C-alpha cells in the first residue's frame, strides 16, 4: 500500500512539473504569411464570386503589397459594396503604383461616368486605357459612352 502511495505521489509530482514546465516553454509563432500575394489575390476573387466582399477586400489588401493589380480588384469589390469613394481611391492607387494598368484607368473613368461627374477627366482616363490596349472593346465602349454624354 505504501508503495502505491509513493508511486501515486511521484506520478502527480511529475504531472505538475510537466504542466508547469510546458507553460514556460517557448511557443512557435509564424510571423510570415504562408500565402503568396498571388494566392491572396486568387482567394479574394473566390470570395468576391461568392459575394463576400469584406473578406475579398481583406485578401486584396494583402495581395496589394506586391501586386498593384490587386488595387483594381479592390476597387471593383468596393463598388459592389456601394463604397464608391473607396473604389475611386483604390483605382487611383493602382494607377500610382503601376501606370500600365489599363483596367484601373478604364474602371475609374467608368466610375466617373456612372456618377455623372468629372466627365472631362473620365474621357482622359478612358482614352489612356484605350491607348494602353487599343483593341479592347470594353475600353472603346467606355470612351464612346463618355463622349456621348459630354
């Protein structure tokens, strides 16, 4: 009986030592994002297709650190949410980061067109998009509609 008590106390003591020691052991924390910017962009597109615009925007923000096109996607998602000011800001940031993003120029022009404001700037933006991609039918349509309204 005494032998069992000693063994019991040893087991309990060992358990508490392990418990206390495990609390003070260093924890592994992953500081690097396991997803690449392209994967964040793809994940954002998947969220956007499911009309989950908040999570899509979060993913586009992560992707935008390395991929300026993500700002265009972010702007599109903001439009879907009805946040036109943030959409405009996103398109402008895309243009600032990469002046070859024809979609950014076109989408900003279309935003101005739909708001029926700053149509002269919208025309300049649509013309820039078309200059970057002269055969793009969408850009041709945007410029044509803006010119009709002016």
